C-alpha cells in the first residue's frame, strides 16, 4: 500500500527548500541511506529517497492535478505497523509549525482527503473533503 502526504507552507517565514525539508523529515522519521534519484515517469525532476526501520520513503516536489498548490509530497511505499498513527503524528507536528497537510485516502480524484490545519484559535483541525482538480 502506498500512502502519500502533501505539505503546503502557510507561513512565508517557514519556507524550506526541498533539500532542507527532506533532511527535517528524514530526521523526524529516523531515516537513513539517503539518496537523490532521477525521476521515473511518476515524479517530475529528481526526488529524494531514504529508508526507515520499516519503510522506504520518497520526498519530491508536489506536482499533482489535485494538490497543485502544495509544495512537497512524502510517499510511504510500504504498509507498516502503526503507519496511520505515524502519519497523524507527522501531520500534526508539521501543522504546529505553520503548514497545511493533506492525506488522500487513495489515488483517485473522487477519493476522500483528510486535511489538517490550525484554526483561528490555534487548535488542530481535521477536515474530510474531496479535492477539486486544477483547472487550466
């Protein structure tokens, strides 16, 4: 099972370049064996790949029809014990840093997406919705 998480900067002062973002994600997930790889037809350009104890993680620029206003995508390539708990914790950690994080339930446009963000009171909110494709 492949699980993707999309990240969007909401505060201008928290903007990271992809390399810095990858390093932060890798540190948070206790990753190792980092490498930069040339894209296949799935990713545009280059992407970063590293391993964790239970998974293989890819991090790339978000270049997607539905998540066109997001900066990066983190892909977990295998299912693992407590993956959903790990993803929720990762999302809420980054939301507290001023990001919006979206997790689609599947690869199809009609699949539900869970989006995590801070409300006006500074509380973490989760919202389920369907995303709208980018219109050219």
